[in-house]
């Protein structure tokens, strides 16, 4: 059903079935910097829609690395326009 042809009112692509491992921001920071993280907020306005607010815990070097990683991807353009 997900791959069946359909008519659409806009150019949004149809759904595709994908398999794999889901890695959230929390898992990514743990893998890349060794911190533990948990979400304390989400969403926003003025371009922050879809944002997450995290608290990270670890030693000083781990937390600084997590902050460096977050800063390196902050402000990326939208995936779909």
C-alpha cells in the first residue's frame, strides 16, 4: 500500500518503507562523546520547530565534546523545503 501510485495536491513524496537502526540525538551524543543525555523539552517557534532541549552528563571533556558536536550541526538548513 505504501508504494501504490497516488494522486496528490502537492509535491510531497509518498512514503517509503525503510529498515534500519534509529539513532536519536541522545544515542548519537552517547556514541560520539560518551555523555549520558535526557530530553527536557522540545519544539519551538521562529525556526526552532522540531528542536530538542537536552541535558547532558559526563566528565568535563565529554560534555565539551558533546557541546562541540551540537554546535557543529546547529543551524543546518531544513531537510525538506
